[in-house]
C-alpha cells in the first residue's frame, strides 16, 4: 500500500511557496504604484491641494500593509 504522507507535505509546501510568490509579486506591484504616484505628484504642480498628500499617504500605508502582510505570511507559513 503506498504511503501518501510525503505527497501531502510536498503539496502543502508547494501551496505555501505559491502563496508567498503571489504576495511577493503583489508587493512589487504596490511598490511600482507607490513610485508612480510619487513621481506623478512631483510632475503635476497643483498649489495647496489636499488631494496629492492624501493619495501619497494612502499609497504609503498600502505599501506598508503589503510588506507587513508578506512578513507575517513568511513567519506563519
């Protein structure tokens, strides 16, 4: 009778690696979006508007949350 315990462990490891890979790619995507927001807000000069710093703050918080998610996923998985 075949033993499938190693197969399930290998399958779980593959799933964990795929999850970490997707979170890592998403982190890179969020970093690119954050960089684009910062560079576009430098190019477009709008005087004393609240929109640009607010969007930059939201993008920074999103970037930090994504990095924190990746770190937590590495620790948990």
